[in-house]
């Protein structure tokens, strides 16, 4: 049976801290919300530590009632739920899970593409690229330590469940360069003005580095062996990072044997 919590519960104060980058990194837990992500988490086998729901959400969700048998579930007021949410229209369902850990070396050991987000700051782009990485068979995604946190609430939402299934590692440019060299992996940086087009990519397991649309790769240049561009016949001289990265992942998928 669920436990009812008052708005001043110490447990809820701990959950509020997960809305901040420092809070969820320090506790190694993250917060997500909504019935769709809850279903994706359950389908993906993600271990949930706690569930929070309003009375109305609990009554209309068979999955919540089923999970209540195995996961601590707490009933909270509508107003309390709004204070824990970062969306305009809270769904009444919140979940807390532990941040999965993956080592950079683990991602590089597999003979599949690896996507690297070179300190990308836009959470929407980051989440979309996680989805594309899973769709095109990448072994995982590497987030630059100075970019958006992979468990930022907006990244989690944009990834639409792929974050629950795809290994995520953190690294800086020097760490990537050393690890890729040790594993004998080639690193390709996406650069709008690179002379070599992305269509020349024939590596079935590239390490693809995507930077900011305007800021480029920055210090990640030094970790790259080659630079590739996504050619655009139109007047646009650069593409959104999520679009460019997704095109590169698709191109890499064409090089893999059926």
C-alpha cells in the first residue's frame, strides 16, 4: 500500500534537490516524471528506488498500482507535485532511479559506433542524439564534462526512454583521445567546413564527435583523427547538432554488414 506524505517531509526535500545538477550528481540519483517515461523505464528494466504520485494519478495508472508491490510509493498532494516538477502541466507521477554508470573504455571496446557530445549544452539536442544513437546501433554516448548533464530533466524527456537502455559515460577531450588510441579506434569530428564529406565515412565503428552548432568542437579538435562535414546544397551553412549527429550515425550504419 502507498504511504501518504505531507509537504514538509524530509523525503520530499531530498527529491527537490534532484532537480539541480549538483543534487543529482552528488546523490547519484535522478528524477523523471510522467506515465510515458514510467512505462519506458519499466519496459527497459530500470530499477526504480521511489515513486511519487497524486491520488488521481494513482487511481488512473494500473502500472503504478502494480509497481506499488515492489517499489516504495508515496502519495503526495497536487500542489506538492507541482513543486517537484519542472514542467508547466505536471502529470502527477514522479520516479527516482539511480544514475547508471558506464566507463568510457567499455563503450569503446565494443565494435559499434560511439557518439560523443563535445560539451553540448542544449538538453533537447542531447536527448534527441541519445535517441538517434540507440536507433542506429551505437554502443553508447559520451557526454563532455563541461556540457549539459545527461540526467538533466529535459535530456531525460527528450531521450524518450533511450537513456534508460543506452550506456552513458562522462569524459573530457584528453580522456577520449587516450582511450580511443588504446582501443585502436578512429575519432571523427563533425565540422561544417571540413573538406571531407560525411558520405566518405566507411568505418563501421567510428567514434563520432558532435560539437556546438556555432561553437564547433573547441578543445575536442585535438582528440580527432579526421574531420567530416555534412554537405548542404541549400543556403544554410550549418545544421542543428542533433540533425548533424543523427545523419552521421545513419551514415555509419550503412558501413556495417547486414
